[in-house]
């Protein structure tokens, strides 16, 4: 396996809704990033996206990959 970047940013500017399939895709991206030693961060999620990610504990999973902060930075 190749080495990945240190950080992969998913900018959610303009994303109006996150479906269950979208959350599954973010979990898959998180899993793939970790396999390559990459931290995944999600930036600029709207309130609906942030709520959806919290409901399925995606924000908790993302926070474990950050040493000090909110994985859904504004």
C-alpha cells in the first residue's frame, strides 16, 4: 500500500443534506484514510450535516484521529 497524505480534508461547503449513504461514504473514507496513516477532517458542515454525523457517532470516530480538536471545524 502506498503512503497517503498527512491530512485529507472534506470541505462540505454547499452540501445541503447528508443522507445515510453519504455518512456511509464518509465512514469508508475514514477507514481508508486510517489504513494509509492519514487523518480525515471534515470542514464547514452545515447544521444538518453536523447533526447527522453526530447521530451515527461519526464525529466521535473522527475525533479519535485528531490530537486536539473538533473534527468538524468551521
